[in-house]
């Protein structure tokens, strides 16, 4: 019975860890800023632009098509950075190295 309780405790621990990882992933945001620091965008965990800041000077410096291209580029950069952070977070969460082969072997030994 001790093996079963240990397995249930481990599953509870993993559920809690998954909940923490899910919360961390859903709270991720990323921000990209233009080189001249006049335009900035923030994307959320889903890669959607949730904040766009355009300094009034940028409206005089860029034509509409240039500003549009800059915004698209910044959103892509922020999304790429977000994807990298998401991958790092998931790698850390899955790096526990738990192997259930031992549990299957223990169960097979106790049922014989």
C-alpha cells in the first residue's frame, strides 16, 4: 500500500506543478521596441498584440506603410521571444525525469 500512496502523492505533486506551469504560460507577455524607441508592442501568451505604443514623433518620421511594416516586424519579434520563453518554461517543467517504468515493475513484482 505504501507504493500506491507514494504514486498518488507523486501524481498530486505533478498536478500542482502542471497548474503552476499553465498559470505561468497563460501570464506570459513579450514586448518589442523599435531601434529608435518610438514604437513598442506587447503581445500576450497567444501571440496577440495587446498594447501598441506609438510616439507622436514616429507619426512624422514614418509613412503609413513604413509604420505598418514596423509594427508587423515588432509583433513578430515579440512573438518569437515569447515562443522561446514558452519553450524554456516547458522544458523546465518536463525536465523532472520521472519514469513510470519503475512503478510498472514494482506493480508487476507485487502482483506475482
